[in-house]
């Protein structure tokens, strides 16, 4: 994957933050979760992302490292491609 192709998945003017909406091609309708009292402060724990087509995406992880779990093969393959292109040194270790 070429640098110019990777750049189309970046968020705004960032040179490293990517847009999950650009990667999976769906617009976000809502973000759902619950309020907890993490560190004695009200915190909104994200559990699911709801897209305009009413499909849902789970969010997992610890309080300091949430992550999206996506089981759509196309999205996963694209994310793997982007990661390998941005981290060529790790791709070389796999060989």
C-alpha cells in the first residue's frame, strides 16, 4: 500500500490518526454505553457504536485502552494492510 493511499484514511490534518469511518465506509449514528464512576469521576464507558445502517460494532478493552473489535473481513484486511504499510519493520520480522 502506497503512502498516498494510506493518507486517504487519516483523520483531518493528523499525520497518524485514522478515521474508522473511512476504513469501514459507514457513518456513525450513535455511541452507546453506560456511565461508571472510574477514578471517582463520572465516565462514559463506550460499549457499542451504532452505524446509520443500524449495524453495530463492539468496543472492548481496559479503561485506558479501548479498542474496536471488527469481524468484517474486508475491514480487517484493510486495517492489516494499513498497519503493515505504516510499520514495515514489523512486516520484515514476520518473514
